[in-house]
């Protein structure tokens, strides 16, 4: 599904991150972008068997893939391009507050999963309350054998509080999760994995395993 040339291009871009180099390799860039968009389109069709919310949204593959151009307005890093592709499959659009499925493509750092990475305070508060209120359901999802087989590293977060939020008792059984600032899964993929003919089925199986988590989080933020 992912051509080896995509990884080679990203490796070369990392070593030559400049507008001049990009202009000299514009044809290669356009070719790799088409490969990525084709992969996004192929994965989108699979959601008819995984999540009808995503399938019914009829997402445009172009709007599911992050751009390589970096926003330089608020950073000291002046390199003009990102050196990875991030495919986001969110029924409400990749910039919405809803939980989503994703595929990250970067040489030596590919991974797949689902959830929410860095929710805004209002959505984060809703998720925490839902976890506390439906803790048995939450633990049932993350301790499910199929889920743990696909995501042995469990739930990841984008940060964690030192103490349980003040809205909850310190001894709340969900305390460890209530401290988290994000809730997502991550399955690492090697460069060999990502270019294998078997990778579409593996990615789809990971999305399928992540669906109960995505559904729970979307119920929490009111996006079902």
C-alpha cells in the first residue's frame, strides 16, 4: 500500500529540508503525495466494514492527510517542511474534537491507532467524567483480549497531571486515567511492515480493535 519511494523521499527531505531542494525534487514529491492519497482512499473504503460513521461522512482523502508545509509563525525551527505524513480518519473532519483513527508514516517511526491526542479542556473534562461514570465499561474496553493483543502498550496520553483533578476524589478507582490529558492507542510498525503487501489488513485490524475506544470517547464528547 505504501511505496518504498515514499519512505526514501521522506528520508531525503529530512537531510535536505529546504525550499530549494523541494523545488528540485517537485516531481518526486508529487508522485509520493499521490501514493499517500491513494493509500488514504483505500483505507477510507475499508471503514464500511469498521465504522459506518466514518464511511457515511464520505471524507475526501486530501482532507485526511496533513500537509508537509510547516507553519513557521510561532516556532524557532525554521525548516519549512515536516518529514512525516499523518493520515487522520475523523468522521467530523481531522481538526474536530471527535475521536479518530490514524496512521503515521515516517521512516523509523511508523505507527497506527485511534483515540484523541490532546483534547481541549471542555472535551477533556467530559471524557474524564465519562470514564469515572462508566469505569467498568472503560476497563472492559482496554482490558479486552483483542484490544490488548493489538495494542499491548495500552492507553497512551499527551501528558499527565500529578494529582487527580479536583472534581474527583483522590481515591477514585479511575484515578490513573483521570490524570491523563489524552487517550489513544499506538501500534508500532517497522519500515518493512509499512511497505508490505500485508499492511492494509494489519492496519484495518488495528482500526477495528480501536473502534470501541473511539466510540466511548465520541459518546463522552457528544459526537456519535
